C-alpha cells in the first residue's frame, strides 16, 4: 500500500528557507507526476508546484515562482520542495500528492506538514 510521508516543515522567519521532502513507500512512483499543494487557514487547498514523471517539466503557482523549486529523486522515491524567501502568506499545511500527469486529478495524498512563516 502506498504511503506518502512529508517532512521538513516548521517555523521560519520571513525571508528564511525550508526544504520539504515527501518520501513514498510501498509503491514505485517513477511513472507518476508528483505535486505539492498547500492549504492556508480558511482557504481552499491550492497547487503550489508539480514535476513530471521524468523531472524534465515543472510548473509553479504564480505566487511562488522564482522562490520555490521542486525536484525529485526517483532512486529514493522522493520529491522535494525547496522554499526560499518565505513570506507570511506562505503559511499553511503542505501536502504532497501523486498524479498520472500534472494536470490530472490527484490520486494519493500525504498527511501534510505545517509551515509557519512568522517573526
């Protein structure tokens, strides 16, 4: 059974950085796109970034372009989200997800990791 486990969240000051990881177990995700979503308090869950099966194509929400970077290591069955120049509005619960392709529906979710950007 597939399990997605996020790590790397925490409290960081504005302008700081965090690196999120999402490790998959129980199933190889080589042939799946991998995404990161976030949900702020009182708001809907939104797509932050997605990376294609090969890693050759990535996309980002406009609000994080130039600050966040997604990558994957298929040998480790893991996807990463490097978050730089963090802002208070980046606060929320971050979830990793699997898709057949980035524009397709989410097939599996992780349990989420809290990111809080505050001074």
